[in-house]
C-alpha cells in the first residue's frame, strides 16, 4: 500500500467517560492525539503491579506502536476519565510520511527511540518496585499498630512504686491486661493513702509473665476508675519506658498463637 488515496486519513472519535479506548494486548493500527478531555493510561505487570499516568490535551497515545514499524500489540490500556475527543491517524499513513524524511533524520530518530524505550522500561520497573515497597511499608505499619494496641487479658501479681518517691517502697497490685503500649492495673483503694494515684503519676512495675519471664517497666496513669463495692481502683496506664530486654520478652509473649 503506497498510495495516499488508499490509506485512511486522520479522523476524529469521541469517547464517553469510562469508555475503553485501547486494550492492552490488542493489535495497534492507529495513533491517537488527545484533542480534549483526559485519558488514564495503565499497564499491568506479570507480578500484578500497575503503572499508570493521566494524559490530557495534546498528548499522544500509541506512538510506540508506530515507532516499532509493525502491527504489534499495544503495551498499555487507555480509558476515558471524562468525555474525550481524539484525533486518530492510521499507522500506514504515518509510516509513509516517515519514509519521506532523510536517512540521517531517520537514523537519529531510531537512536532516540531506543533510548526512550529503555527509559520507559526502567520507569515502569522503578514504579512497580516503589509500589511494592509502599505496600510492604503499609502492611508493616498495620501489623505494628495491631501489636501495639492488641491487649491480652491477664491476672498477674505485680509490685509497683512511684517513680518520684521510690523510697516509699512497693505495693502489690494485679495486672488485668497488657499490650505493647499499655497496661490495666488493679489496686486496693487503700493504697492511695501511701502515695498519690492520680492521672499523670508514673509508676515502676515488676511482674512475672505466665511464661516465667520477668519484666519491669515504667507506666503513667491515664485513667482511674474506682470500684466502691470491691474497694478497688482500676488504673489505665500507658507505657512510657521499658528496657530492651523487657521489651523483647513482652513482645515475644504478645505474639499470637
């Protein structure tokens, strides 16, 4: 086919919002220029990742298919993000026009194309790796959050004493629940006669976990509820300091299963 008259000229097509313009894997026979509207471009990788971008007026779709000089499958999908007008050029028309330029210009164009193809592959690879890292980071943050706020019900004897007056000695209490970020402590109401049990007060606590591991840490009172019938005080406490060793023992104890 070497006559202009036998090759379709450029024409305009309209796509409604949400309509598929190009499907990845289909054979390309045209190059598109966006006249108005927006188009979402996306490429699905074998690993399940997605590389995407948004193109607006003046941008070209399918140009890489033209540069390959063959009827090859599109390497991407394109969908209209809003009502979109496209100018469509038949590949054969463009190839004829391309063959008319000087050999040196074609050579320069080919060399530039090779560099662009390498850059495109690199960008897609880097974006997919970035997505993988972001997903891993989100999963790690979510897992850490769950471990931080997950509370395990307990009923453990413990000793506690105020950090600002350690000389007053330790009193006994019972740890009713624990997490990596806090503890629920039950004490006798009469203990308040020995030192303050107010919100903001910090205590040093020591206890033996059910697995026999001893831990100690500092926790601050964030809530207090008095149980008049039992004569007890329930303290909600936030961990403010814990040694590396005790932290490891508590973390191991809090693992599921």
